[in-house]
């Protein structure tokens, strides 16, 4: 019988606490629902699985995939964790509007979309919770990123604003919402950076001066705690101020760069309530907290300061 299923997953921004979250400090992330990854699984007469992902330059058979191929890894992990006896007889097509390596969670979104499509194809969607989907996506992230905190797969799988703290035996995951959605301008530097490398570099610096880096991470954790309170109270001025402070600590960690700093500055000068880089840094995207009245001026200022693209998105 012919069968075709589609599933999607959103991109994300980190509002507070990137990098420090890897070291057990709390962080806050929100889904960007208008940027999405999509996975389609369609039955075929072929005994193998055909993998098609034009954005990743992938078109080939699962049996011939390179070791470490992210789509193959996601399928194999899903198969093993869900006890599916044999993979074959379908094609998997992945597309995404989320820029790759841009700090918007494209990897986690693709993993979650593929896992959701896989569950739908095997009629397991109704019996699999978002915590299980997130846990599977985390295993995939671990293959690619070394020491991911788990925040990306969590916010993408839960698709809600989330307070996240990495801890044993279970991460602390609390979904919450602002009284009104936050409006963000997301500015793309056009520069790409590999999360794994930036996270690895922060780790080397931490190993070189643990006292200083623990203090920086503590400060980011306190900002995330205060940020959660300010978001829940609808205190936009405080949210913006805390974003600015968080950016300064990310500069201290050396994960910002001149392009990100320029965009952050331009957004603030144009009337944003606050601005910071979002995600791993050294490229990728920055976010600015705006309101309806400042949307046009901040968007124009970001483009004039060199942003290659600006998205406006309501989060929460
Ligand atoms: O992959 P990105 O750029 O969305 O960043 C992930 C956030 C980090 O805190 C830098 C890493 C992590 O695993 O939490």
C-alpha cells in the first residue's frame, strides 16, 4: 500500500544563557515557528532507503551513506530505539528554511522533523511523547556536537518557550509563556560557524582559566533566571536590558565577532529594547527585542549595517 507522511519542526533562538548552559547553568530558548524543517517519507518499491536532502547536498542510498551522515544516523538511531526490524522500502526527503550553521537550531529541527516523520510512517506518533522525541534528537546531536547541552532538541521538540537546565539524572525542563508574545528581529550575519568548534573553543578557555569562566557562566545563569521572571511579568524593558548584559558576557567568552557586534549596536541605536547574539556565535544570527513601532526602523538599520537577511518573529 502506498503511504506518504510529512512532519515538520521549527527553528529556535536562545534568549538567554547559550554556552553557560553547557556547564549546567539555566538558559531560555524559544521556537521560531515560521522557520521550519520538513521531512517527507514516502513508500517505494525499493528494498533500500533513498535519502534526498537538496540543502545538504545529499541524494543517495542509506546502505551507501558515509559513516556519520546525519540523516542516516537519525534513521538508524530511530530504528534501534523503536525496535523496527528492518529499514527499507521508502524515500526520505528533507528540506528546510532554517539556515544551516546559523545558530537557529537547523540540525535539531531536521532531526526532530525526521524522527516525527519516522514515527508517523510506523504508526507510532500517538504513543511517543515529545520527551522521547527530544531524547532521540539529543542522541543525534551528541554524534555531531560533542557536548551539546540538550537545549536545542528540547525547545524544538516541545515547540514552546522553555527554561532549561542540564542536570543529572534528569534535565530541568519547564515550559512557560509571556503574557504577550515577544517580537524579535532576527538578523543574519551571513557568516556560518560550526557549533562544535565554538563550543570546543570555549571549553579550552574554561580549562585554561576555570575560575574566570565559572564566574562568567554564573553571571549568564543569573541573567537567565532574571530573564525568565522579566518575560513572565511582561517587563520588556528588563528583558531588553538583560539581553544587552548577556551579550557583554558572550563578548567576554570571545564568541561574538565584529559583524555580530555591529548588528547588535545598530539594532540598539535604532530603538530595539535590547539585542544580543543568539546560539553558538562567531557568525550566525543575532536577535533584537522590538515592538510594532520600532519594527521598521530596526529592520532597516540591521540591513544597512550588513545583515544579509532579517526575519521578524513573534515568540512565546
Ligand atoms: O547550535 P547553536 O548555534 O544553536 O547553539 C547551541 C547553543 C550552545 O549553548 C552554544 C551549545 C549547546 O549545546 O547548548
